[in-house]
C-alpha cells in the first residue's frame, strides 16, 4: 500500500487551481474513481487549509473512491486500487477549475457508500470481525497519520477471530487470504472508511 501513502502525501500538498471552464466527470471507471477522489481531496483541503496533511478521516474519504473501484468484482483488487490512487494527482489540475464543486453530487450518486456516515456491521460475528479487521489493516497501512487506533483494533480482533476462524474451518493460507479480500471489498461498501472503524470500535473496542 505504499502507493496509497505516497498519493495521500501528494494530495495533501496540492492547492485548488483556478480556471474558467468546469471540467466534466469521466465516465471510464478508473478515471471516474480517481476524479471523485480528487474532488473529495479538494473539498477537504478547503476546510483544512492549504498546508499539511489532511486529517485521517478526510484521507479515508479520499481513498474510499479507489477502494470502491477496487471492490467492484466482489474481492478487493490491490492493483486496481493502486492504479486509481496513483492516477489522482495527475487529474488534480484538470478537474479543479471553475465551479468544480458542482461535480461532487455526481460522485455521490456514482458511489452511494461514500455518503454513509453511520455504517451497520454484518449480523454474522465472523463476517463483521473480518470486515473490521481488513478495513483497520488497510487504513493502518495506507494512512499517513501516526494514530495507532487501527493497530489497537487489529490487536483486539486478532484474539477474537482466531477461535471463530477455527470453528468455521478456515485455516491460514489461500482460503483465509481469499476470505479477507472479499471482506475488505464488503467493508468498503458499508460506508465511509473511518466511520466503519468507529462502528467496529463500538462493537469490539478500540
């Protein structure tokens, strides 16, 4: 996930540009996901100011579009995520022109999970734990923040998941890797990433 970290660092330092013509939201899936991430970053930058890193919650909202693009097949595709997040900086100057804010409703419509601020975890305990674990692990790797809330949640879930996985007959190896990939794709669709973490902390402790 080094690409994600580099992308967030780059995006955090970009400033909104000026122009006369409002850009259009791309229709190609990768370009659209990257463009919506750029718009989210620009919106967050307006609130946070022109310098420094974006807050962890804002970083999560920016990366959420790439996560959703990478989750379209039902399993999280790291290559697709990296491609979308890497594309974001190159689109910034093209998109952030004129009334770029007018494009944001199209992103909300294209990616409904980005609007969910109060996610509901799955009713099945193992599914919920896996989705919480994979989301925390992803954000722990991708975020540029030093907040260890993700590591703490991962540690607490480790102790709970081991017996649950054993009971379900899921051993370490390819089967567990596949299960985690599907869990992260599902977690991305629950709602805004940090909001998902908050729901997981409420359920399993932070």
